[in-house]
């Protein structure tokens, strides 16, 4: 485990006799359990707790000494009704040393919170981090812990990297590196070959960039196994095109490939676990730039599906590249197709940055994904594919517009546009993720974030791999 997790300097270590003996217990308590957890403490220790006014408020830490003045235990406040991921605060608040958790509740999620709370994005400068080490709590699935932590940190790294170091070419390189690790194959359709191979919308969106647009296609697994296709929006930077964004809206557009980063993180989890599926990952990797050959408002674009699309606004480019990729993925009739995209501001207005909406017409998939999200504290919220709103996408001269003329139901109508490129028989889920943590959480600093991939992994594992 230590070798696998060392890449991200995650804080869990293998238990040995010497480590276990030296490890300081961290008692996870709330205001109701504090008295019981400390009932065996010495009178002097109880007085120490009282004198310091410790009341087990969420996130509060108190070191309790023994009669020699040596720290004998740590008290850590964790609200029993809040997510166990809040234990991630321990990764940064504890001094150097070795610790072990003593707690009721979900130790697996608490351990994951600690692993993720230790993460720092260090590509451009060193970030202060604690050297605290933790022995995994009893009952924790270490393989699962390593798998989820590595995939999440990998996703964070990709999203947080600016476009000068992660354009379409570098995103392709990241996929190739991941594929090489797991002996997957990668095929890339690049530049004008996109027109020859019938991906006209991907080409149109990305042709103005100095870095050629491309469709990345990775395959892994036994062709006889159930086909799972993941599609990720790979817009490595979005100026808004000719409908240029204001500077304040453009500042974070390095994260507009957050869907691609998330599907690559999910793919990493699937391949690490060796799930018996035939996995395919499709990423249209582009930069929505401005030049003389940029696509324009009012253009009518052909698409792989054969649908003609009127361009209402060049700043709604993500759904265009996803349309071609979804149509391509649908052609082999997968047993499940999932797309992830940082698609609409409307989703953020409706649900905020922490709660991504998902869309599907499959009731069984919806129930399974909602259940997984709740169990794993990987929050998702189902939104409706409300068919009457398709009229908002009407065009007088093309089969469809790709945006509406008004401000209503932006996330719903974007999902309805994508659904036009998916066959009725294909089980499909669309996630409109933010991919960014604007305010630090105990398990995540400000920066790129994985959203929904642990819930999606559980759905895929249960449905296609028996658990």
C-alpha cells in the first residue's frame, strides 16, 4: 500500500509492532460521546479537558498528556451527523508522529477523508504539509482506500494544472501514460482527420486553437465483457470563442476539462480494480479559442449523428464536442454510457458547487446512483430530462439549436441537447459537474476536485461485476 500511495504522499502506513506500540490514539468524539470515551481517563486528565474547555466541537483537537507530560491521546471532534470525510482535518492539524483512529461509525470514509486531506497540489511550488502518519483503522479495505485516494488526487492534479501545461496535446499525453500503466490501447483522431472521420463539431470548436483538436479513444479489458463507455468534456481552455467571456468568468477556465479529468480518474479506479468490463474512454480534447477561423454564432454545423445544429452562442461549446463523442460511443451499443462535463452555470445556480446534478431516463440507474452517492458521501442530485423543454431548442433553419433563447432551465436543456445524440436503447447518464472546490473542506483544499466518480464506480461494480 505504501508504494502505491507514495506518489501523492498520502499518510497511511503499514502497521508494524513498533509503529502500533508508539501510535497515539485519536479518539473521535462528539458532545454526546465525550464523557463515555474519556471515562477511563485519570482524574488529572479529565481536569485537563475541563480546564481547556474542550467540548468536542466539530474539528476541535486537544492533546491529552499522561502523568509524565507525554501526549497519551488526542481528542478530535466530529459531528456524528456530518460526513466522516471531515476527519480529513487530522491530516493537517496533527503534529508529526504516528496515530491510530479510535471511533464509531464509518471508518472507511474517515480514513479516506484523512488520505484526501493530506493532498496538496505541488507542481509549481512546495506546499506545507504535515508529516503525521496514520495506521489504518481496523476493518478498512486498504485496496479500496488506495484506489479511491489515488484516483481522486490524479483527477485533482489534472484539473488544477493550467492550460499552458495541459492543453489538448498534454491531455492526450496524460491518457497515454495512464493507458500504458494498465496496458490499454489509445487511438487519436487529430486535426483535419476529424473531418475525414466525421467528427465535424469537435473540429469546429477546436480549429481556432494553435493546438489541434482531437478525439482521444482509450480501450481496456476483454471485448466479451459488458461494454462501459465513459465520455468526458476535454475543453482545456474556454475563452467563450467569439462570444468571449468577461475576464472574471474566464479566470478558472483551465478547469473546463474537469469532465475529462473525472472520467480518467474513474477509469483509473476501474482498471486498478480489474473489473470484468470492456472499458472505453472517449475525450474530445479541444481549446475554444479565437482566431479568423473560429466558428461563429449563427453557423449551422453538421454532426456525426446527422443532426444539423444552429450555433446560438460559441460559449456553449462543450455540448457540441460531447455530441459527436456521444454519437460515436453509441454506435457500438454499450451496456452503459456515462458522460461527465463542466457544462452549465445553471447547474451551479440550482445546486451550488458541491452537489452535481445528474440526468437519466433509466429509473434503475437513477436509484442505484442516488443510493451510492448517499452511502459514499459523494453527493449527486437527480434532475429531470423534461421533454417539453425540447421546444426551447428549436431552430427555424436547422434540426436544432444548441442553446435556448432564454435563461430558464439551462442545465436541463443542455442535457436534452446531449440526449439527441444517444440512442433510445442505450442506458445513459449525464453528470454536470463543477470540478472545483471554491472553499477548502477538511478533505480538500481549494482547487480541482473529483465529483461523482466514487458513486459511479460503485454503480458499475455492483451492476456489472457483482459488487
